[in-house]
C-alpha cells in the first residue's frame, strides 16, 4: 500500500509497521456503517455545493458514485484492498476509482473525527428505534399474560423466604414496570443521540461557512452540536447506551433468575416450553432452562462492555484520541447481544406454562401473620403492639407444632382479648390479596389498574 492511499499519508516517508497496521485497522468493525458513511458524505457534498466548493456536476457525480458504492456494499460485491483501514478510507478510495478527481474534493473541511461520530449517531438513531420496538413487544406480551392469569395467587418472597400472598400477575408486572422504565430511558437517549456533530472538523470547526442546520435537516438530525472540541471527543451517547444496555440486561437477568427458581422441581410454579429449554447429554430426564441461564450470563458480558468503555474514557484528554476507536465494537456487541436477549426473553415468557395448582399449593397460613397484625390494628390496637401479638401467635403455633390457623379462639384470646370470632376471616388467601387496594398493590383491581396504565402508555409510544 502506498502512502497516497491513506487519508493521512502525505507527511510520512516510510510505511507503517505491519503490526501497527493491523492494530490500527477498524474496517472489520466499522464496515457496518457503510450506508451511514455514504449518506453523510452525500449530504456533505450537497452542503459543499451550496458554498460553491463543489459544482453542480461534481456534486451529482459524487452522489451518483456513492450510490454505486452503496449498491456494491449491499450486493456483497465491494472489493476490500490493502490499505482500506476503515470504512471512510474504503468508500473514498472506491469513489475515486469510479469518478476520479471530484472524489478528492469531498473531504474539504471535514475530518474523520466528525465523520465517524456522525456515522455512529446515524446508525444508532435507527438501531435505538429497533431496540425500542423489541422492548415494547416484550412489555405487551407480559401484559397479555397478566390479564389472562390475574386470578392466580402465589407466594411472594423477600430474602428468598415466603413472605405474603400475591397475584402471579402482580409479580409479572413488577418486571414489566422495570422494562417500561427502560423504554422511557431509551426514549431520552434517542433524543440525546439525535444531535449532529458533522461540521466540527478535526477539532476547530469548519472554515467554509457551511449551513450546519440545513445539513442536520438533510440527515434527519434534530439539532447540531455547539462546540467543535466537545463534539469530536464526545462519546457520552455511547456510554449512555452501554449503561442502558447493562441496566436492561440486569432487569432481564433478574426476571430470568426468578423463573429459573420457579421452574425447578422444588417450586414447579412454571414449566419452560421445550422450544426454550434444552436437555442433558447424560441425564435423559433433564429439562434445563438454558434460555434463562444464557440471559443471566450474557448480562455480565454486556456490563463488561460498559465498564470497559468507561475505563477507556476516564483518562482521555479533550477532543479526539485513538483510544475512542473501541467505541463501535462495544456499541455493536451490546446492541446485538441485547436484541437477542429481548427476543429470547419474550419468547420464553410467551410460551411458558403457569402451574396454578403448584402456585396456590405453595401458600401457607403462616404467610398471613401480617394479616393477623392488620386484623388487630383494625380492632384499634397500635401496630407495634399488634405486630408483637401476631409474633406471639406464631410462636404459640410453633410450640404446639400446629399450623397457625389451627389455634382455637380460646388459645388466641389467651394471648390477646382483642381476638374475636371474625378472626377466622383472616385465614383466606383471596381476602389477603384483596386488602391491598391502594395504587400499586396486589389486589385484582389494583393489578388491572396497572395494566390499564401500561396500555395507555403503550398507545402513546406508537
């Protein structure tokens, strides 16, 4: 490769060390940006035409030539040559082969520093819409199940210990609301990304009085960056996206962990469909929740992309530095992995079977000890005293080795004379969940209100 093939080779007298050449090359990663790079170059050519730096004929030749380059990429017929170190170099080299001298005028006032960020933001704007649609699809699937299975009651857990009865749909919606928060955060990131850096040059700006707002409108951006030095070194939008991927994958991982536990023989609350399970090469009876385990495991990988890139950013001086070349790999990897996780998680949720009998069979009357305290509160007992009395009732049942609801009224009144015959109504799981009528609770009405609120929100997203 000759130095003239490089976009920066003029001042060098010797060739680049082959090992550095390999380390420096990014085409194997940023080739994914070919369409965005071409779109940015075509818009920039039209902008240069308006400032009389390109004639109408040169502008048409450049845009038509870039269309041909794009067709070669799309058809898989693009030829990669030695020295094509990145997508910008290849596209410009190929354009020059097709149209000659006009191609050499395209880069005036533009640097790869502002060019690559523009490409990345164009790509990410579209990618975030696809990601957002996937999140919304999963939310819709979870809502449909919540409506259908609202009458199933199961144990709720804290510290992995049975705590209080809840509706299955309330548990499912707890994860749905996490995803709703993820979707809202993604919408904000989409706004942050949609600001155009093109026209910032290497760091000092563009000296040819180009109309950056018109250029932004041409490319579909909402706004332009206001400081060229900040713009070329800015990767906050990548970091925000990587954190978002990490947070969303953590939410999926926690959902997966619950379902892994619930699908064990010890719980048997759910059965994972065969299409999202695998078996053992040795043990014929096994049904392994590999879909969920892979979600849980991949969340760690995605977080690694985020933490690694943050360490790249933390010590960089201002404007552009070559360290930032790792931005695209982290962005692409996180996007690809999370898109798969969302698809697998959605399919797993959609096809799993809830074992109603096992859910209700796991309920136990000791889970109603809090309800017993609430019963006393409704009788006028201060909560701290009611909590203590309910604890004494639990202890009395344990001492006598009987279930809490098997204590007689006389035995209960021996602990507190506030107990009356209506205490028997406490020992009812449906009554238990139905007392939580306040917004956000596990009563049927509250759960249905959650679903209605999510439905309204979903309509606003479309």
